């Protein structure tokens, strides 16, 4: 796909819009449709053979859905995109579509927990061999390849622990051996990591997070190159996992403010992360955009920005102290998500979901997502919480 001459903040405000098609409306309306009427029996025959040029059934993507898909494909520079009902579906559909019984897949050890569970329970049941690898292996991943290795699954930064992978090196090795590369790009979004320019074949997103931006929609999107897309489209159609028009409308609406929200949230995250790193209760801040943090040099090389999700490792403390800190927070709430306008914090235990590497932290780990609140207020809330931690 030809790269746009416009800057990301401009593109995100205009992709997937065709006002002239909708009586001048700047936003694609919500189309709710299942049955589509045909004018002739010839049209019916074409639809039955998969050759009908228009929409044949609502499941195949009404205009609200196809506009969202087109927007995501153009924004990320892929061949085409598919909208699915959740971020988890965005990670699992490519695994099902691109792997066959007897194949072998390499999956980063820092992968999103539910993706790991799917690999362990369902890929194994379907006869696919799964090997987890050190997210920092880089070009050394070649040593893990087998004759039947068909896919490498990346997530950078890694879930919970925020390792930055050397994606170009991994992709180069994978392509030399005839394997495809899938990457979960939810953290950086298409604005801050140009997946296809770094060798990725399929980029997946939990659009529930920053793209939706308001913690009120479950949505996923799969963006693929021309090589991977046909198999993805076939399975997407056959499974019937099209996202709803209302949800895609919220995804399109969220795209319009994505650039300004990410810019604000990145700045606030840097302010809060820098403050936390100086606190005596904190052993380490896991935020690749922070100078001196783990993965900072690779992040600086490959990314154009950072989102507002990061990790914090505390010095050893009691369970009751940690509970006192977190339970009494005012602005930060605890919840299994991120990317919305509100700030979140949750305790995590990375060691429980590792098999290829060892996670050895001196104390408890927290995952923090910075929202759109004033960072001074967030710091004050955390300061009061850390005071409770000590008592």
C-alpha cells in the first residue's frame, strides 16, 4: 500500500471516511443489517459462488465495519484488515488460520496470558507444536527453528514485563526460513510502531484499548500483508467472527482522537514514571521510553513514541502493605484493561506465566496505565499510597 504523504496525526483524523457517500456526514453511520436483498436470480447465484461484487450478507461486513477495516489497513500500511469482536480474537484467529496440524510455532515468553492459554489448550489439541522463546533472543531465534516451524508470534513490549524485542532481526531470520511473523501491536498502536516496515506479516490489535480509548467497547483488528491475508479472510468468514457495526463505529470514533490522547498520555506517563523511579519504595520502572530503562535503545531505534502502560517493581513488602497501598487509591482503580481515559493499577505476577525464561524480581510487580487525568494529581494519589505501603 502506498504510504501517505501526511503525518500520523493528520491521517488518523481522515482515514476510513467518505462523507460524500453518506449525504455529507463526516462519520460513517452505523449500519445494522443482516439480510441483504438481491434484485435478480443471477445476483443470488453470484453470491452463492462468492462472486457477488457487493455486500451479500450482513456478516461479511456492513459499511461501518469495512470503513473501520480500511482505516486500520491504511493507517498501518497493510494490505487489508479484518475486524473481530475482541483483542483476544485478533490474536487467536491468525494462529488458527496460518497454522496446520503438524506445524510448529514460536511464541514469545512475554506473550499476553490468554494468548498463551489458547496456545497451550487449543493449538496443542489441534496438533500444533508450541515453543516459547526468550523475548530478548533477537537473531538467535534461528537456533529454535525446526523444519516444521511456520510462524513466529511476537509482542513488543512484552505483556506485564515490557521487554522490547528486536523485531527486524527476528523477522529477517523467520523470512529466511519461510516462516511468517505475527505481532501484537496493541501497546504502541499503528501510530508509534510501523509493523510492516519492520518485517511483520500480520499485526494484531486489541482495539478495546487505545483505539477505542473510552473503556466502553470490546474490539479487535487484524492487519495483514497480501501473503497472509487470503487465509485470514477465509477463516474470518467461515468462523463468522465479524465485529458488530456499533463497535466498529466506536473504533472509528476513537481513531479520530487517538493521536492527541496518546501524546497526552505518553507525556503524563513519562512524568509519573520518572517520579516513581526516584521513590525509595521502587526497585525499578519498566517503561522502555524512559532513558536508562530496559529496552530503551531498541525502543528508540524502532518506535516513534510510547503509550502510557508500564510496569513497576517494588522493593520487598508485605501483602498487607501492598493491599493498603492499592485499596486506598482514589484516582487509580484496579481493572483488567488499559488504554482508556482513566488511570489503572493492578498487581501482577509474571513468574506464573513464564516457561522459557525466569522472572526474578525482588518484590511485588505492578502494572500501571496512565489515563488523561492531571499527572500531578496522579502522583499525589500514588504518594499517599506509597505512604500506606510503609505502614
